[in-house]
């Protein structure tokens, strides 16, 4: 038998398999070409996150500056401060003045707050009545005298003097009493308001006003005089014949009517006696037989002590009660026991009823009156009758 040959193994079409040698691959350096930008992307991402964080911090700081800081109460306990501003202060200059007055702690932060609020250059010129417990927002509102300022009701009773009004305005923090009293004596303001004399006494009409805290004292005086003008004009129209008679017989104008009304306001307690009291003073002035023409009104002498306590030696011990020494002292120009006619000016701020009584006094023959108790008076035509009334009071009180 012949041997059968094995068929040959089929070869791969690609030809014989070549041997390959193993080679080591070197790592590429960061940033090298051929798709090696992963490291750069990571650095940019970190920078972006840092920027985001910085923006967030800045936003938080700005929010604190315009929302949290403005509402923070002052560190003080309500100490009152009178501060005069020129009106052209920069935020930094304003902050410096407030810090110097003890109203804020850090002037830099306050200046930043002013700029952030957009209030730069809006400071109101003049006197400001502030306290050290105000928040930065309240302080800024006050010095700008914006409409958002707190408003309070101020009741001014009939017969109050400008000194009484000044105390109430101070207590309610509408304006400081010192600057208010200065405003009532400011010649420029008096001229503007057509007030004769050396003060606005008598022309600050008694009423209830709604006023902003830290108001300009001059504006308060203007407001009260405006109310006086309105009320006086109404009364003058109603009693035209009475005011005409005063002008013709005594050559009186508005000022003299107000002076008499202020005296009536201080003497009268009940309304139905106002016109009778007015008649006593007018009878003394008009009757040629009544001489000297001393009106002998106790409250006028007291007002003289209030206005200038150093001028009259007898006023040194004045506490509100009229003494014999006070009415006997001729150095007091308001003393109507020693000086004839009306006093130099009004002694209070009279209400409508007293002004009306001065314009339209009762027709009487009385020349004297004396208190008899219960807020009422005994009126007499003669000095003998007046003396008897005084003695009767003395006996009744024994």
C-alpha cells in the first residue's frame, strides 16, 4: 500500500504572522500636544469658582450694608445732640461730624452706607435735633429731613408762652428748645412773617399740630404763624366794627389787639368773663378821668421776669408766683403796675376766644376786678367797691 500524504495546512491570507517586540510607552507631559488640555480646564474651573465666591461675599457685604446696618440701633441711651450742618457735606464729612458728636461709631461704614443709599449731597442745611440711640437709617432720614421722618402730634394750649411751647417741642423731639427760642427772636424771620416787635410771642397760635421730628425751628414758627393768620382773619371779618372802633379810638392794629388778648387769656378762667375783663382794661385806657393809666395786670410782671430775669432785681426769686416786690419794681418793663398802657408785647399766645373778646369787649363801667374763687372774679366800678371786694374775700377765707 502506498502512504497517503497529508494535505498541507492552509495559510492565512495576510501572510505569515510577524513577531512584534514589546515597547514601553512614555507618559506625556501635561500641556503637551496631542489632546493633553485636561489640566488647563481644571485650572480655569477653579478660577471661576473663586470668582463666584468673591461675588457672593461682595453681595453679602452689600446686603449687610444696605439692609442690616441701617436698621441697627445706636449704641447710646438717647442723649440729645444739637448738630448744625452746612448742607454741602460729602458722605465722608457728614460721617465725620456724626462720629465727632458721638452719634455713630465707624464713620467709614456710615459713609459707605450713605453712598450705597444714593443720598450723597442731600443733607439739609441748618440745625438738627438728634439722639445717640438713632439707627443709621433714622439718622440719614433726619439729616436729609425727608418725608419719611416720624411725625408727632403737638398740642399747644391757649395761654402758653413761647417758652412753654419750646419745652414741649423739645420733649417730643420736634426741635431743640434753644434753637426754637432763637427762631422766635430772629429779626429776619420776624420780618418775613410781618411780626412787629422783638419776638413771635402772641402769634404762635394755640392748636394741635402734626410735626416731623427734627423739624427746622424756623419752619415750626412759620407753621404756627400761618395758623394765626388764618384764624385772626376770620375773627377780624366777624368783628369788623369792633376792630374799626379800636383803630379809630386807640389807633390800634393787630399787634395791640394781640397784646390785650394775651392779657385776657392769662386773667380769664371761665369763658363768660373774657369780654368783661377786656372791658376793664379798655375802660382804663379810654376814660380820661382814669389816671395814671396803669392796667395793673399781675401776669404782665411775671412775663417780664420770664423774658429777662436779670433785668429786675425782684425777679431773682421768681418761681411763677407774683410777689409784692415784683409788682413794686419799676425796672421790669412789663410791670403794668409801674408803666402805663399796654406792656411792650404779648405775654402769651391767646386763643380765638380771647382774641374775640379783645375785638368785641362788653360795654361796662367796670375799672377793677379781683378773683373771688372758683375761677370767677368780682368786678367793681369804683376803687371803694374794689377794696370792699378784697376785704370780703379776706374775711371769707378766715
